[in-house]
């Protein structure tokens, strides 16, 4: 008697490592681009803060100059 033919060996499972690698690469690219976009906005906010501080100091100096001029005018009027 003959043995029945043995079934062919099962095929190894297909690997999805290429798909996983592509997803990881896309996620990494998105994370890096998000970092650079938010960093640029942060630098813009810092520049705006410096500009606002300089404008504030300029306004304070102008106010002091106006006050000094008014005080000098008042002093001359009282003489």
C-alpha cells in the first residue's frame, strides 16, 4: 500500500515590514515638519515680544520727554 501524498508545506506568512516602515517614515516626517512649523511661530512670537517691548520703552521715553517739556514750560510761566 502506498501512503497518501503529503500536503505541500505551508507558505511562510508574508511580511508587512515594508508597510510598517513606510508608516513610521511618514509619521517621522510629519513630526519633524510640525516641530519646524511651531518653532517658526515661536520665533515670530519672540520677535513680536521684543518689538512690543521696544515700542513700549519708546512710548515711555516720549512720555517722559513730554512731561519734562511741560514742567519746563510751567516753570517759565511762573517766572
